[in-house]
C-alpha cells in the first residue's frame, strides 16, 4: 500500500507543481493595494497596535501608558481578571501550593476562590480527569501522529461523539464541556505521545492513570515518566509555566480563532479544535521549539559560550540570514504587544536559575542570559527598531521544558494544556454576551472578466 502511495505521489508531483505555479501567479495581490485601501493587515494599524474588534473582562496586557496625550512604553504588565500576574504567582508560591487550578477558577468565574471553593473545584477536575472506556485503545492508539497537536485536535473532535449534549450551547452545558476538556487535556496529550513513542520510535509503552490528589502539573509528570516520579521543584516550575501560559487576551491568534468560531454558534469541541489548529503554528505556540533548536545550533557553532564577541557574531549571522534556518530571526526575542519587557518572561526567569542549578546546567543558563543581554542592542542596530525589544515567554520556556526532560513533541501541547483555560473563558464570554457572527470585510480587487466558452480558451 505504501509503495502504491509513494508511486502515485511521485507521478503527480509535476502536475501539482504546475498547478501550484498557477495558484501563485493568479493569487498575488499588488502590495500597493494594501496601502491604497488602508487595509489593516494582521488586524494591526500602522503603529503595530491591534485593531479593536471586541471587549473582554478576562485579561489585559499593558505595554504603554499615556502621558500628555502620547503613548509612552512601560514595563509589560499582565492582568488576569484585573489581578497582576506577578501577584498571583507570588501569592501561591508564598503559601507553598500549586496555582494553576486557582488560575483556571479565576479565569472562568471572574473571582478568586475561597479555600472551600478551590477544594470543590479541584475535586470536580479530578472527577472529570478520565477518558471514556476504550478511548485510549480505539482512538489514541490507532493511527498515531508525529505531531501531538494533531493528535489533540483529533481526540477533542472525537469526544463530540461521546457527548449526548454535544450541540447544546447553553452556558451550563458549555461550562461542563470546558471543565471536562480542561481536565482531560493532559491525558490526551501525554497518551498521544506515548502511542507515538511506542509505535513510531519503538520505545516501551506505558499508560499511567492520573492520581486524584495531584495537581495538573504533578499529574503531567506522573503520566509522562515511566516511574511516575518527579521532584517538588520540577512540579512547581511546570505549574508556574501553566499559570503564565493560561491566558493572554482576546486578540492572540488562537483565542481570536475561538471567538470567531464560537460566534458562528457551533459546538465546544469544534471551537477548541480550531484553537488547537491555530496554536500549532510556529508563529504562535510552536515558537519555543524554534528557540531550543536555535540554541542547539548556537552551542554547536561557537567555541566559547562566555565570549560576548563570538555570541554577538552568531546573533548577527541570524539577523543577516546566514545562520540556523536563515529566516533573519532571533527566536524568543520581541513580542507583538510588549516592548520593554514581557512580564511572563520576567516572572519565569526568576525560577529558571534555580532549576538550572538543580540540573547542573548553569552554563547553558548563562548562555541564555548572555543572548538576552546582547540581542536587543543588535536587533535595534540591524533592524533600526527603537521601541524596545525584550525576551518573550518562549525564550525560556523551551529551555525549562528540556530541563524537565519533556520531549519536544509535547512543548506546544503543554501550552495548549494551559491555554484551554483562557479559550474556555473566552468562549463563555462570547456566548454570554450574544455577539454577532464575526465577519470582517475583505475588499475585492480583481478586475472584472467575461466568461469564455471552453472551446475558445
């Protein structure tokens, strides 16, 4: 069968190439038209600010303040339901407990839970943290994918078939669906990876059951590792990563996708699967993989990691499209909203050093810190960008995941395990406020033509 598929594919390559050329020829739009008609490409204005398309109470990003009617860049801030993310993280860290479950509650319901409410919510998540009978065997183990985001999306869409009220968009039912998906996302992601690792990589197959008394972060590590063991520091840092990735405003690509799809009136499983498709993209959730790959290339390419000049030369090679993937990017540097700093990266960085020391990878951490120090100046000089460039959350998250021995195939799914909390909150907000179906305008610029009969073409 595979030989037949390969043969057929090779036979149609010339035909596909010709058709692709036709697509490109007739698909290109004159770049001047975007200026002529004042098109907000990427839904951003000329200053790079996002075009206002909706309102939300779920989260807020702040990168500037207004002084004397002018926008002045400031240190980045992120608020979940009006509470600074720094306060949220420092709060549960001081109390020596995990914070992701509390964050989910805050995003969904708009207020911090009492101890009793948090205990009840954690019990509810534990009750939903199981899959339908034979789901792992019949769905996850069959046709394993090399990409866990595709596996996640397929599993989410299949869950539709197990839900008797799948199309019910009442708030009560959608909330139930969202909480259930939040609870099972770690299982879908990790089990999907175990199937791939066994059937494709030939490794031993083991499927652990989640433990009721563990946090989401603890259960991820328990499910993933053959012995189910992990350290307290490992679980705490993964928990912080989940909190920092849980939500980031209604305008990020995957959350806006959720709003668009939800506004059509479709079911929860379709809306979440659409967000997964968006998050998979390397310009969105897949960015931390690029950071890790870039640093691996850097470590192989330079002889002295402590030499500023040698590191700078490598970074300049990246910007000039001479190094790594020759895309002209220093991955992990810069953000569409933040300029002076990404608050998530700032919070995360304070814990990365502790983990690198426990893993005896201080030298690598020092290299990351050196790139963080050198890159902004080089980018400003080469690109003439003076608004400020700083590391984003992806800069350190991939390094953290590698120190946690998470396989690279799970980097983006970990993002999804966190971000489904925000997606769920935004889906509920869209439904509660009964918004119109989202349909921005596109201007047609093709010239009018007459139909030509087939024999005359």
